[in-house]
């Protein structure tokens, strides 16, 4: 039988790509038409979205525990079905309560549990090739960011925002749900295979028991808190920058078109960097790749502090893209490499939830800086301390010492 891990990798990439309508870049297309029809202020819709995102963080932590208990296949399937149902709910939303509930469930099942299950599946199937596997998932995420907003915008222009939500729901139910329900398998052992497609040997047959740190053991290690704290930095800082990027640049007298171009440059740099990151983490210590991801973010923010011309903005965008590509892959590889795979869902769920909270809070410092201090520069300068601290923390991350009864991989 051919190695089924490649099938799992394709399904994970498909799920990450199709999660786009629940990501901020996918939802953003719906904000204006919803605001116009419902006659709500932008601040009200933005607040509901931020609160829904925060509420979803707790659900992601619980889902991580269920991944360990019931396996990826079941939780993956439930999240895909619920994601489609949530988009149908969004299509009939007309009140504050329903929109808040819709945003909460959208962020919980679409951008939260679905992508967590997709990413949690791969470390069971790929050990030595984990970096390359996650680099392809990273490419799927980048393609989703590039294509889903265009897709949603076209749907809204053709059918209106309510029908656009319904079309997306049908796509999830017809394309993703059957694939996940019928084809996902939790581990290679379920099919009599080994990770990375290795051939069975006497040694491998005698060591099939999966090992790893429990969540309580992980919580008692410095490495866990180094990774959790550092993971919050890209989510918080990059989300805040992206949310306000047009305003930051136009506030300095730069054209709006330059802001749009900067997003394109970021994506163009992130694509090859994602592939490079997969190659690097399969050959070198993952902490070094994590550190360079934070260093690239530091350089990007420094350039943004002084950028008042096209060249400076494009350099900023290039380093931000490099940071995203490096960190996206290296962080996914770090968790199973440091803490094993047996309880990875519980451990990864906490880190994922912290990232969700960071993304929800990211725009706030920039808004306060603009309203209280008269510009965005104080926020950029003040937040520079975060990637600096994160770079130092991850450079010191080492595989923790776990009791012999439950050793980390």
C-alpha cells in the first residue's frame, strides 16, 4: 500500500486553504456589505469580531484535549461539519446576538479547531520530514490568503453577502467534509505503516508505543513558556500591523496603492521562505530558525519606524514576509520535536489559543497610540520589545527533561 501520509498532507493543506472564509482576510470582505445592510457602525462589527475571536480561544484549548482523547479524525470531521453550518448561520444573521454567535463559532470551528486538527495530524505521519510537510501547509495558507478574498469578493458581487456565505458552506460540505470523514486516519499504525513511509524493521516493530510529555509536565518547563510567549508575538504584532497598515502608510503621506503593493511583496517573499524554512528545520536546530523569524520581524519594524518612501516600505514588507515564512513552519515543528506526539493536541491547543488571543488584541495598541498619542510610531517603537524578547527566549529553548515514564520524542 502506498504511504498514506501524502494523502494526510494533501487533506491538511486542503483544510488550511478552505479555512480562509473564517480567517480575518476572508471575513474582511463581508464587513462593508454587512455594515451597509444592517446599518451598524464599523466599531460595532469590529468589536463583535474581536470578542468572538477571544471567546473562541477557550474552545480551542478544550478541542486540543479532545484531539488527544478521540483522535484527529473525529474532531477534524466535527469541526468541518460545524464550520459549514456556521456559515449558514452567518447567512441569516440580522441581530447583534446572532452575529456575535456567528463570529464566535466561525473563529472556533473554521480558523481554530479545523486548522488545529489539520496541523496536529501531520506530526503523527512525518517525523524526519516534518519541516517539508509543514512548509507545504504554509504554502496552502499563503495561497488561501491570496485567493480567498478574491473569491469572496466575486461571490458577494454576484449574489450578495448572504448567498456568498451559503456558497462557501456548500463548498465545505461537498469538498472538505467527505474527504475528512472518509480518508483521514489518525496514525500510520492504523494502516500498518510507519512515519515518513519507512519500511518496518525489528527495531521499529518493538517501539510502536507513542511517547511524549503530558500537558501538566509541559507546563512545568521553561521551554513551553518560551514557545507560548514567543508564539503570541507574531500573532499580536503582525495582526496589529496588517490591520492598520494602510492607515500607517497614508498617515505619512504615502499612497494607498503602496500599501496594497506591500501586502503583495510580503506574500511573494513568504512563499519561497516557507519552503526554505522546511529545509532548514529538517537539518538544523529548530530554535535557530525560530530566532531568525523573530529577528526578521525586528528588522521589518525598524524599517517601518523610519519608512517615508517606497524603498523603505518595500524592505519592511520583504522582511515581514520572511518572518512569517520562517516562523509559520518552525513553530509547527518545534512543538512535537520538544514535547513528543502522544499529548500534542493538549499542548498545541494552549499555544494555538494564545495565538488567537494575540490576534484579537493586536489592533488595540495601534488604535490607542493613534487616538491618545497622535500617531502609530509610539506603538511600533513600544512593541519592538516583544520580538526582541521572543528572539532571546526561543534561542534558549531546549528539549525539556521529561520523566522516563513519558519521555519526549
